[in-house]
C-alpha cells in the first residue's frame, strides 16, 4: 500500500483522510501490524483506483530499513 500511496503522491495524512482513517491506524496498516477487513480492502482499492487483488500482491519495492531511530532532520 505504501507504493500505491507514493505513486499517487499522497502523504500519509492525505491518504488517511481519503480513506476515513486516522494517521496512526494507516501507519499500522502500512507496517502490517493492523488487520483490515475485506470491506476495507475494497474501499482502499477504490480510493487508489486499482483492483482489490493488487493490494494483496507482494510489494515490488522493498525499502531497506536500518535498525534504530532515523537521523534528526536539521
């Protein structure tokens, strides 16, 4: 879902608003720590303009994450 959101140029805040979610819930969904219903998947697919099946496919781009906190921005 992160790839779809980014390909649309949407921030997490914009996406959460379009999906009628709060930002912390969207973050948990994107991390895979929050379960979603089939009804929610259909709603997400409609918002992104894709088939529901595409939301269930493995991401094609896996970002490498380093352990620890991200560096502070100046």
